[in-house]
């Protein structure tokens, strides 16, 4: 066992990293925050195809709701602003 | 009867066996290294382009710069560790013709000098080194082996208040050499020795270096290869602190006298051992991995004690340096308008002033001279890092001495970076340049280590994150790179624990920052002799920055806990991530605080 | 002038260049010449060291060249040294029997040159063979070590 004791530290480090990652993700599920929510505005940032599809889907849902009268114009305006300013989920 | 010292209790200790080469492990390391570099580049690319928090650039940019600089270290380490190339061991040398081209001259058995450099060490301590040097065996009786004590302290009896080193040398029947000044420190001392001796090979030992009997047998054979200029053997410290049972420490600190409680503590904590090599003196990682793998690049540098040199190589270097200095001066003179007589006088004065200096007069004379020898395009000198331990030495026994010693190394290496940067030296191969530069680069590490230490604290008090990204891209890039990096280094350092080394790498940030500051200011790098005696100075001044950072970290954590409890914390996940980071930092920093206050317990040391 | 010279360097007895009976083998591996057959003059004035001034220490390594440093002699022998003669402020060393030289030897020559220069003397190495001259030139020492 002593022969392989040098592996304790790297193993411990990797396990700690994995645990910390899992914990952060779990906390975000329970109590979401700004972390990961805000789009980084850089000249080189590009919207991926998946994000584009998501955004399209959200917009379609919003317009359908407005058309069906489920939401009024103020709500429509607020949600539209939110969707356009936030990154696609 | 020899004088007894604290290290007498460690006489039974034997050194480690060098890790054996394994080509499959090397291949695995190379494969993982490439993956690590690829993942690292991907991570940094994403960090710079997509993850900067533009609302907190004061935070984001320093961190990403620190990560980038740290990655450069990783790449250089990978290059250093790339492959193993242990030289073939050959029998010891008998005749001069085996190591030198004597051009039809009369052959003779070689002569070997053993230099024991001393300054102010206890003369009885040096006696141990002399006695062990005398025990060095050699298969050929006609090979002349002469031991010389090089006493820069001039303790020849002239000062009755000082110990008499000359008397000890005479009692042990070895040669005693002094000089009437200390110019050039140890390098100057060696120069004087070379002027007064005539060995074809010479061994450099410190005052506390005790060679094993087979030292010469196992090292002289390498010199059959005419290009080999020196052979460095690993420096092994036989007096590093032994591990102590945590239960013993608890019992002694809490003064537990009740047997039942004592047994309970022993039951719970008995298997846990701490304080092994508390001063981080064990250099096995450096010699058995870093320097040994540099054999592949022909970049293993001399570390002073425990090395054996070819006189011809150092004298060749001395002559070339001598001529070089004269040429520089003459070319400067020729540009100025001086009459012939004056020119002649100046040339004569220059010749008189210029000295033949085998080892560069510098606080880090060993690495500096090694670099210059490696850069010799004409001779293409080679160096060898011998794998097995052939001598033992004493380590620093308190934080103050440890820091003085390492600060000297740092200042010396940084001084070389500013004066004779290895990247710019002609004659060194690209791989040699990278290897030498990586040594020097490691002394700039405190610049990014400080950022890594302060980042969690910055988050705790500002509640700003240095990273913003889509979803959890951060972990997608960060985690594979970190895990692969950890596995790669573990494979590269197979068999050797890097725990203490990692702790001291971080913990050394303060004195190394001071070293950088000192060198930038142009302060002359001094050669301080490392005390070899045991002292338990409470080096509070050295650990004050560590205490401050730990205090700030803990305060930050408590403040954030308070915010969470009151529901005002904007990013609890960030708190979790930074707390983990902080705990790693605190663990690393605490080692120096523990070392500063460490004293051996009353419990008898367990035999290994 | 010679009288002045001798007066200035009183300990020196030599009036001609000494050719030492050096314990070497020649290129053809001829046996070592016997020192006992040297002329009485040479055995009288044969010195282990050079006494240039009254302050010169007999063990001063800078003042003598030990031939075994130059071409790796097998033993230390009093004869294995090169003495010199000083004529008109120039100290001459005869390299007739020196067939090769190594870096340590060159370093000795440099040290000797400097040492004598300090005393106000120049040094000239005579009868230096081509191989040694090439080595000196290759190291760019030809301006420091005067050879002929």
C-alpha cells in the first residue's frame, strides 16, 4: 500500500474537483443564480444552432400565447424584452 | 570519540532506490501529455474568448493571465519530463587515457581530488564528512585520491576564538587549503582549490556532505565518454523529520494524562501520521524526476555538492571566458582614440586584472557555469544526472534557514534570467533553452500564485465572479483539463509523492516575491551559507503573509455564510466553488506555519 | 647588462636556457633520458622552482610549470618541471620536449604569464611545436601567450 501512497494526493484532488463540480451544479438547480445565465458579449461570440432553435421555439410560443389572448400586450412586451435580452435556454 | 550531533540518530537511514525506467509508462505519459496540452489550449481559448466577465474585468483579466502563465509552466514541465535517458553505467576509470586524449604521451593512473568546502560550520561536523570521504573505495590502488578541506573561514588557529579547522584536517591526515580573501564565495574557493591541486577529476562536497563508499566507483566510469563534463548525484537529506502519530501530538499538546482517554485518542487517530518532512526538504522529486529526465535533453545542471567534474572541461571554460573578456575590452579600447603606449598599458592592466575563473563568481555558480558549459558550441559538453544516491547531507532545520537557502536559489536564478537569459544564449539547443528557462520560470510563479490565493478572497468580499459563461461551459472545459493534468503529472512523477512539493510551491510565494523584487531593484545577490545546525527560531516574519491570507479567507467564508443565512447571497454556487478553492489554498499555506512552530515531540522517533 | 640582470635577480644562477630532463616519452616512445648524465652545470643549477625575487615562495605554484600538468605524466618527479631563464626582462621557457598540452597546462601558462607580468617580466615560450601552437591559436590565446 505504501508503494502506491503517492497516488493519494492526485486521487484526492480529482475526487475533490468532481465533488465540487457536482455540488455547484446541484446548488444551481436548487437556487439558480446569475452564474451561467448571462451572455458574454464579445465580438466573437456566436449563437449556436441549438440556441437559435431554442430561441425560435420560445418566440413562437410567446406569439401564439399573445395571439390566443392568454397574455395581454404589457405581458407580451415584457416577455419579448426578456427573451431578446437573455440568452436562449 | 566523535562529537555527537542531532543527526546521529539518523545514521541508520538508507536512501531510496531510484525509480526504474519503464518505456510503457513513458509512452503513456507522452500520450496523456499531448491530451493535456490540447485540453489546456482549448480551455484557455474558451477562457479568453467566451468567459471573461466584462462587468468585472479587474477580476477576470488577472485570473485568466495567471492561468495562462501557469499553463506555460505546465507545457515546459511536460517537455522536461518527456522522456528518460539514463546513461549506461560503466566500470570505474583507471588510466588517464580512458578519459582524455593524451596524444601519445605517457599514460598514468588518474588522480582524483575531493574538495570539502567549508566556511563557518562546526569543525567536528566537517570531520564526519572527511571521515566518510576517506572511506571512499576504489578498485585501483595506484589511483591517487586526495581529500582537501577548502576553508574559506581561515580557521587555521590564527584566531583563538574560532575553532581550528586546520587541526582537524591534520588529525585526519587530509590537505588543508585556505585563501586570504573570500572573493567569489564558493566559486572563488573552488578556483583557489583548482589552482593548488592537480586531480584529473574533482569532487565537490559541502561541509556536511558525506559520501558513500561507492561514490567514486559508481561515477567515474561516465567520464569515458569524452564529452562528459560533470556528473551530478542526487542530494539526499537523511535528517528530514520523521512522521509523527497524530494521536501522540494530540496527547502531548493537550497534556492528556488519563490512560483511557489517551488510548481512545490513539484508537481514533493512531493510524494518522503527520509532519513527515515538515520543511519540505526532500528533493527526490527534483533529482529523481526533473533533473534525471533532463538527461534526455542534455540539460541536467550541476547542483554543487555531490558532483564530480572533469578538470579539463572547467579549465577549458575558464580559458574561453578569459579570452572572451579580453576581446570585449580590446574591442572597446580600439573604438576609443588612445595612443599606442597607453593602449599597451591598458592591455597589460587588463591581462593582470582578468582572472581564470572556472566557476562563475555568482550566488548560483553551479547552474550558471553549467549553462555556459552546455552552450560551448565547440566542445558540446554533456552532463549526467546519476540516478542513485551516492552521498547524504543535512537539511535545514527551521523555516528561517530554509527560506534563506531558497531565497538565495531564487535570487541567483532570477539574476541569471535578467543578465544571461538562457533563451538568448547562443550555443544552447532549443531543448536546453526550454529546460533552463523552465527552472528560472518557476521562480516567477509567485506572480500567478498570489493571484490564485487572492481570487477567492476577492470573490468573498466583492461577490463578483471572474467567469461568466453559457450554461456550465466552465466545468465542461475546466474539469477535463484539470483532471488530465493531474493524471499526467502523477504518471510523470510515478512513485514519488508531490504533496509536500505542491504545498511548498504555493507556500513559498512570499519570499519568492521578495526575491523578484530584490533582483529587479538591482540588489546584489549575496551568498549566504546555510546553517547546518538545528535551530528552532520562530520565524513569524516569514509566515505573516500566510496568516493574513488565511485570516482573510476565513473571514470571507464566514461573511458569505452570514449572507447565505440571511438570504442575501446572489451566487451560492460561486461560494461553494470558491470555498473549495480556498480550502486548498489554506492547506497549502498552513504547512509553512506548521513548520515555523514545529518542534520535535518528546516521543522517541520510530525506527523506519 | 647581464651583470645588472644577475644583480637584480640574484637567486638566479642560470646563464643559458635550461633544458630539463623531463620524464616523458617522445612520439616514438623512446626511453626517458637519464638525468644523471646531465652536465655538472645543469645539475648544479637545476632547480625545482624558480626564484625570481627574494619573496618568491618555494611552493608557489604560479612560478613554476610542472610538466606533468602539460602532458599527464605518470609520476611527480623533481625533474618534471620547466625552469626558465630571464634575459633582458624576458623570461624564456623551452618547450623543446613538450609534445602536447591540455587545458590545465594552458591555464598554468596563463597564470605564469600573469604572475611574471606582475613582476615586470615578459614571458616567451620557445621551440613550441605546431600542435601546441594550433591549440593556442584555436583558443585565441596567441595574444596572451607568446610562442615561437
